C-alpha cells in the first residue's frame, strides 16, 4: 500500500461565491489536510457535455479527464436542488464517463457529502446521485452517510463542536476507505 497521501479529486456542486457546500469543504480540508492531497476542480469551467465534442474535447475538459485519471479517489460535495443534485455536477460526471467504453470513473473509490439549510440535509440529492455513481461503477463508501443541515450561525467562523465531531468521524472512515484503494 502506498505511503503517499491519496490524491482526492474534489467536485463541489455549489458554485455561488457564498456556497455553503464550498464552506463545508473548507472545514473538511482543514480537518483532513494531513491525510489527503486534495485536487479541487472548478466544475463550472466545464462546457456543457455534447457528443459533438467528446472525441476532441476542449482543453478544460481534457484537463479534467487527466485529473480524473490521476486521482486515487473522488469526493463529491453536493447541494440539494429540488430534491436532486445540481446539473453542473451531473455535467462533470458525464464528461468523465465518455466516450462510450472509456468511463474514467470505473473502479475509483468515492465519498459523497453535502449540506443544505433544510432538515434533510441533502438526503434527496445524495440518494439520486448514488444511483448514477453505481451505474458509473464508482466504489462509493456506503457508511457513514453525511447529511448535514448547515448551522444558521458559525462559532467564530467554525462549525459548532458536535457538528465538527461528526465531520471528523466521517473523515476518519473516509480515510480508512481510501487507504484500501
Ligand atoms: C434551484 C434550487 C433548488 C433548491 N432545492 C432545495 C431542496 O430541494 N432542498 C433543500 O434542502 N434546499 C434546496 N434549495 C436551497 C439550497 O439548499 C441552498 O440554496 C443552498 O445554499 C445551496 O447550496 P450552496 O450554497 O452550496 O450552493 C434549493 C436552492 C435552489 C437555488
């Protein structure tokens, strides 16, 4: 097993400047920076996927595909949009899956987390995303699940203690999962 830190490709479905899912990743990164090397890809830079351009993709999509190839695993961080996950994340998953027969996700280990201000904390989004991840043959960690209602107030810019404990316990399990890759 490699002693190097596993490289994790990070895709965040919240693309607004004040995205709470970006904030969640900030907390995740702070807690996990010694365990992983993170490669955060700005998925809004990808054009809409089209079969017209899949064989000779634009540079940004070609770069994305190289970064999918280079990662040990993937961390998907999703907001919930209308009980599903945002199209910008589906677009990124589609780019990595094509051309037909060249699905770059196949066999990669993955984690999925997300946050919303709503009570179910992205369950609807993650539930739908898992269906697509299964089809893409991503090996997604099943447990623990990470549904997270974003706190209405942070404590000096940090997550409240119990929420941070929850995050840390997820990270510990995700590290075990990635170490097996
Ligand atoms: C188009 C749209 C649909 C939404 N649908 C849901 C939803 O189904 N469930 C939910 O909890 N929040 C929903 N929200 C609220 C989002 O959870 C909230 O805007 C959140 O801040 C989005 O994540 P982000 O800040 O990381 O972009 C929706 C927001 C938008 C813009």
